[in-house]
C-alpha cells in the first residue's frame, strides 16, 4: 500500500514548514496609475471631427465623380485669365487646379485627424494646432467652392457638402474648448 503524499498525508509528529521571513523592504509594489477617462465633451468633439473628415472626403469623391463638369468650368476660368493660351495648356492647367484642390482637402483632413489623435492622447498644443488648421480649413473650403462647384443650382450639392465640412469642424473645435476638456488635458 502506497502512502499518500501532500498536506493530508502529514502526521501530527511531522515537522511544519518554517515560518515565512518578514519583508526587508516596506515600500509598496509600484502600481501604474490609470489615465482618467476622457470627458464626454471630448468624445462629442471627436465624433464631430470624424463627421467633418467624412464630409470632406465626400466632397473629394463628389469632385472626382463630377470632374468633367469641373474641368470645363475651370478651363473657362483659365481662358478668361489668359485667352491666348494653347488648348493643351488650358487642359493641363485645369487638371492641375482640380487635382491640387482635391489634394488640399485631403491634406487638411489628414493633418486635422493627426491633431485630433494627438489631443485624444493628451499631448500639448493640439488644440492650438487645430485652431490654426481651422483657418486653413476655411481657406481651402473657399478655394474648393470656387473650383469644385458648378455655377447655379447644379452645384448646390457640392456647396452644401463644403459648408457642412466647415461647420462640423468649427462645431467640433468649439466643443473641444469645453472646460472639462481643458481640465482633462492638464490633469496628470
């Protein structure tokens, strides 16, 4: 018959384990502090920024889909500025203006998204950078309105998208100025 092993196999006359020695250092173990949750105003601001980014990219998609109409309007503008230019030069200038305007919208969206990400990560200066970008945002929207919309009622959809793009960004920035967001950004 085999003898059982383990704690239940101990007999009263067997030796108990030695007592555990006292800790030599009374400093508690390091525990990482959790970052405080972002305030609801910041979450709302991020949602509005996201909607603004989607609206800006929608403007680029609409411009790409209606590029033939836009190229005709831009070509007319170029011919008014320089009537003696060759047709190939006018076409090339129209292409450059259209692509540059769409690229400017995409660039604004990318830079603003990086700044919003920086703000959500509690990095300094993000709101100041967003204020500067909001001015650039408005300027790019004005340029886009000049080149990416067709005159008259046909360009209403494009104008509405551009106005919504700027309005959502401005509202998102204003929400990010809430006192709770400022306290959260300064909290360490």
